[in-house]
């Protein structure tokens, strides 16, 4: 049978090779014939046209001579005659020069060319006669008429020759087309032959396959096993019977369970599980066997040989015998303990985040209520005499509200929705203040080095959170440097354009860059890509993996960017970009006035916008008592309507309002009423201050709950700034 298959293969190879060779040969002949035909006729026609051109040129120049043109010579005319005669000889005899003219084979054309050659000689003689008797050979003379008649006859004869060459070329082209049709027919026949041979070969192969089914059957089970394993994928491969007893286990079971294959053979998976888990999984397996279904992503807890609980993810497929009877299952177990624990931790974190959001919302609403309480309590204190018992009660209410304000601050910190308590911070001074603490953190074996830029720009952020971030990075450096080393902190002012920030998630502008460089062990690229992921740690069970992720969150919340670069053995460099902040109004030396001498009164018009009616009324009460004209609006839309009819000097708006928020209102007012001063107020930020204008408003906002003195001071401060400018 094998010899028959070999013979069939050889016959097929010979047939295909022979047919292919025939096709190649026919194609080569076709190409050569085409090239020869195109080359021959294009050259002959071109040469014939050249003969006609030279005869016409000789006639033209001779007429110029007869007309008295002294610049032309009879030798030029003879040269044109000679060239024409030379080209005729080329067509008759062929040429070996660069033109490669092939001698014409048509008897009729050769005869015509001979006649042209003779007529050309006669034309030359008549030309000479006319030249020798130029005084009698003027236009209309007998010799002139004879000269022109021969010239016209020559041109007509050459036109006939050119037409004959074109006709001959057309005939050859017809023959070539016929040849092509024959060639196509041959190719179709050859293709049919090949198709027939392939058909015969297929039938013979099928016959061979049918005879080899018995041999392949013995390999079928192994092939199916490999296919099932490939489908499942994973770490530890196993087979069980319908009762769940192991009949096969791969060697790497020891890496997952701690047992060698021979230790689990003849036992069930349920024996390696806690009691409750064993009952649960046994019931699930029995149901799967009953339905003859696949096992898909079945998570189950097992007990390692060392007593540690591990989570396995099981995938498997049913195995059937030749009679389609279920004999068991084969599949794979993957250790997903770490992933499972991480998912559980993530779920707990998400729960805390949800609780934080709820807490933040409550704290925000509570701040609004505290603002009303503190405001009116303060008004009561100011309106009552010191000896009045009600003044004492007002003080108690005010003090309790202030203490409650601290509680809401803690709630907002817990919820992570506080706008930090952003202050203008000199990072150089902060580093100097914390130098001793950082040196103690790094221990005596690591040298702390500062490279601080003179006149470093200020940044607006939460000072305590920045200190935590620096401490986190320093602790990481301490762990990375195993022996003696150096940890360098450098500060720098830098202005960045669009090209500079193209690889960073920040906007063009001015930034303070703080870089941290250690001489530690460095890290691989795979590790570098994960360092900011929550829960990622290189410290094993001793680390929680939240350090750099918290640093990342702080930098993002501060409007900056963080970048880490490292290679194994070359240490780590961390760059933190923090935006250069606007100086707050209270920091303007022109406006700093002692509280005792500050005049809070005024007669300007102020538009107060707040969706909390009580807060709006409180602000109006405070400002009106000091001479201001106060208008109130419950939302941004109402505020814009008021601005269309009223002249306003200052807009005092809440940030968080339904519909149009404070920043959107501020942007519209800035665009349509650029002379109006804008002051924002908020308990915390919703992080929508995207533009530079909004960023400035965000940094200078008045935090709720605010006191009467804070409100009056800020309003008077802003209005006086306009007067100063």
C-alpha cells in the first residue's frame, strides 16, 4: 500500500513538473516572439519615416539655395541624399549599429525600396542639373516642374512603403493573437490534466486513509488529550474517573499542592479540601457528571501539604470511550490564590470608597448647614451686649459649630474628596524642615544629598500629603539600597511647551520638578510598569503595595504628573512635576492690612449665588450690614438673568450647584462681563477646574463654613485690589 502511494506521488510530481515546464516554455516563446515583432517593425517604420524626412529636408534646403540663400551649401543637400540612401540600404540589408535594423523580408517591400533607390538617384541627377543652370531653373521652368514631380513621386512611394510595413505588422499581430489563443487553449488543457491528476490522487489518498484508520485509532486518544489540554490551558494537568478518583496527574502538581503524582493517584480531590468545601465541590462535580458538562472556571479551596489553604481554578472536559460512554474528566488546575486575595482586597477597597463617597456627600451638606449656624451665631454675638445671657448662648452655639467644622474636615479627608487644605508651599523649605527626619529614615548607611534651586517657585498643595509622599519614596529608596549608598533630592523650575509635555499627562506651563535618585538595585521593565498599581509590592508578604500608588494619587490630585525610570543595577529616578501656582490674593503685599485697621464696609453691588437659600440669605445679611447692595440668585441661570439688567461689581458663587456649577458660571461671566470680580466658595472641590482661569479661582476659593470676618475681609480685599490696579 505504501509503494502504491509512493508511485502515485511520483506520477503526480512528474505530471505537474512536465505541465509546468510546458507552460514556462510556451510563455518564453510568446515573449520572444512579441519582442522580435515589436522591435523589427518599429525600427523599420521609423527608418522609413527617416528616409522620407531626409528627402523632404534635401528638397527644402535646395529650394533655399535656388532662392538665393547664401547661408546654405549644395553639400548639405547631397548629405541628406546620402543619409536617405543609407537608410534604404539598412532596410534592405539590415544594420549592426545601435539601431539594430532588421532587413525587411517582404519581396514587395524590397522591390518598392529598390524603385525608391533608383528614383532617388534620378532625383539627385535632376537636382544637379537644376543647380548647374540656376539662372534658367526658376519657379515654373521645365526643369523645376520635373524636379518637383520626382520629389512628389518619391514621397508618395515612401508613404506606400510605410503603409505596407504597417499592414505587414498588423498581419503578424493577427498571427500572434492566433498563437496566444492557441497558447491559452493549451494552458486550459494542461490545467484540466492537472485537475484530473489531482482528482485521481485525492481518490487514491482517501483509499489509503481508509486503510489506515485502524492505525490512527491507537493515536486518537493521545491526540484528543493534547487537544483538550490545549483548550483548558493552565498549570497542573489531571484525569479522573466518573467517581472523581485521580487516574493521571502531571509532575507540577507538587508545585501547587506539595504532593507528588503517586501520592494523589487513587484518591479524590475532595480529600485535599476543608470539610465544608469538600461537600460543596463533591455535589457540584456529581451534578456536572450527571449532565456530562464541561467544568468551567470552578474556584475551589484546597489544602497544601504544608497546611496552607490555596485557591484553585479548575477547568475540564468530559472523556468518552468508543461507545460514547462517559469514562471521566481531564483538565487543569491553576493556582489563583494571590489573584483571589487581591480581588477580595479590591472589593473591600471599593466598599470603603463607596462609604467614602457617601461620607463626603454628608460632610458637604453638613458644611452648608454649619455655615448657616456659624454665620447667624456670629451675627447674634455681634448684636448682643457682652452682659446679655443670650450672647453667652450664641458663643456656645458658635463654638460647637466650629468644633463640628473640624469633624467635617476629618470626614472629607476620609472620603478623599477634600480639596486638601491647599496652601502655597515652598518645597525647598519643607525639605530643609524634614531633613533630620529623612536622614533618620534612610539610616546612617545612606547619605542624603540636596540639590535645591535658588528662588524655587511656590506650589499649591496639601503640605502634609506632600511630606507623606516624600517619606514614601525615601522608604522605598532605603529598601532598594542594600549597602552604603546615596539618595539625592533635587528641585528645579522648568517651563514646558506642548512638545515638552507630549509624553506627560499635563498641560503646557510652568512647573516645579522634584527628582528623587537612589543608587539602589534598580528594577526590571516589567516591575517598572507596575510600580504605581494598587497592591503591587516587591517586598513579599511584608509589604502592602500602597506606597507609590498613594504618591501617584496625590500628584494627580495636585494637578501634576509622576514619572519613574530605572534599569536593573542602575538605581531608580522618580520625577514629580507640580504646577507653579498663582499667588493668592491674601499674599499680595499691597493688600496685607492688619485686621484691627481693616475697613470692611462698602457700597458696591454684590451678586450672591448659592442653591442653599439659608446660606444665600446669610451672606446677604452679613454684607448688607456693612453697606453693600446684595442681590441673590439660587442658581447660575438666575444669576445670568440678573446680570442682564443689573450692574454688579463682584460675583460671590458657590461651586457645587445643580445644573450649571460655579466654574461654568464664572467662565460665562468672565467672557461676557470681564470687569466683574469673581470669588468662589466651596466645602470641597469636584475637580472640574480644568482651565488656567478656573485653577486660579479654585486656589483662591473661600472654604465653607466661613466666618463673617473672613467673608468681609475677602470681599473688601478683592474690591480694593481693583482700585489699586
